[in-house]
């Protein structure tokens, strides 16, 4: 590792003390629901923590291994599910933690904001130091021995100030996206249920009709054609099998996959947290794909059925209420819901006039496009910050302090 002039390469133990917390006995009510915020690793997510989902009492603090740490203390997740291990957060309030959090208390003349950025930038490197075994974990000892490159205090503060500017822009964009998502959800609730009507259509009554009167099954199979296999991921939509799993998983079943074309739908009857009755998506971005034949694929019967309108209907999970009438029990051993294909086409769906379908879809499409624009801005900000971190935290670009 090349150390810039005037900087030093040290271990975390040289610049900080490391501690951890504990968990009060959950069977004793008087230890819980107090006024002391209590942090778990699920809340450590490259953020500043101002509030927590759980709190303990002074008695719980006193009678357990839990400890209080001050505002500005860094917390590192030593273990946790998935991507949690190795994440860092900064305390924005005095709080206690559980035993899975390592508290990094920096010594004098070391800026917590600089090290907060440093640990973010070295997230994957820190994870690679994890213990082996059935579950990779970090430990206080590993964190103490982790190498850090440290500039003089004034340069630490200057670097942190620049990167914090990007953090604030990212936070504002995230908050804006959340607000736009709430607005879109409200629009969907009003427009897709007919609670709010456009003036020109106010006198036209909506009908409810079986899905099968508007849509027909797609039964074309792949056969010997070479069409990329896709799956459906709840909350995301169509995803390439190769991108999701690193390989095509169709195997010998590939020839029986359904040949899906742009403008057609596929319904995945696997239940998920977001879509307990399965999810359906419209193919928009590819001209043709193949999907497992356990999906129920379907397309509009005529041009008078707005695919965009019904895409919003399915993405909004408005089909769930009807499907519950036909799903005979919970998920099978393969994770799929017990739903007959014929019954799927029996579910009732709203049927405004073709012109009103298009008008509603136009409003909701605009809301989706606006959110997507902000998501692109967010991705650009994150990429810019990533580049800055690579330059500033390595000393490739020096900041005048």
C-alpha cells in the first residue's frame, strides 16, 4: 500500500478503542421500552443513527452487558444477515448497542467523519478479514488490527466535509424519491379504483369483468429457438437468469419455456413479502424473452385493452383480493401458490372505457417516469461519490486544509 506523504499507515487500535454492547434479558419487562436507544446491526447501514426501533431502561442497561456510547461514536456490524457484516454507521445520539455491534471510539485529533467515510470505502476489504467457519464474522480483534491510512487532522476534516456534501445530496434525493413513491401510491389508490374520475368520464360507469374477457393465455413455447431465459423477481420484474444466478437454470426444461413478446404479461405465483398472492409484470424492455411455463403468461385480446393500465393494476397488487378467493391453501413445497390457471382468468378486474384506461395510464406513467429520473440522479450521485472516495481517501488527490 502506497502511503501519501504526510499520512501514516496504522491499525485501528492505534487511533481508537473498541468496545461492544449486550442484550438485556428479554423476559424481564422492566428492562425494555425505556428511554435509552438500543442499536442492533439491522440499523447499521452507512448512515447516522438518530433513532432506533428498540429502547432499554436504566435498569436494563445496569443489569446487562449493554453500554452507552456517545454521539459521534462509529458502529461496525460484526455479524448479521446478508450484506450487514462490515457496514458502518455513526451515532447521532447517545445510545446503547447489542453485542453484534463494535463501537469505535476515536482518540483525540481523529475526526469521526473521516473514519466514517474511510470504513464505507473499505467495506468489502473489511468483510474479507472475517473469520472462517460456518458463518463469516468479524470480531473486535479483527477490527482492531484493520489497517487505516490516516492524514493529519485538518486534512481529515477537509476530506470528510467534501464527502459529506455528496452524502447530503444523496439523502435529499432518497427522501424525494420516497415522497414521489408515496404520491404515486396515492394516485394509484384513487385512479385504479375509480374513487377519483376525470371530468370527461365522470358519467361513465365502470364495469367489473373476468380477466379472461380482456386477456388470453400465451401458449407459444421456445422449442428449438434461442431466446434468453428470464425469471420474475417480486418488486423488480423480469430479470435475466444469467444475471441473477450467474447461469441459465432452465436446463432440459428450456424447450417448454413460454415465448413471451413485448406487450405481453407473465404472472409468477410464488408468494413473497411484497406480493403474497404472486406478482404479474408487463414485458416492456425486451422484444422477446422466454419464461418458465409455471408462470401464467397472457396478453390483451384487443387494442382496446390498455396494457399500461393493467400493468399499474398488477404492480399495485390490486389483483390480490380476487386471487384469495381461488388460492386453495398456502405455498406448496416448491414455493408456488395453489392456484389453477383457469381460476386465474376468472378473477374480476375493473374495466373503464378504453379512453379512460389510457388517460389513467398516462398520469401513472408520468409519475413512474419522474421517479425513474430521480433514481438515475441518485445513481449518478452515488457514482460521483464513489469516484471522489477513491481519489480523496487514498491521497491521490490532496485537499488543502
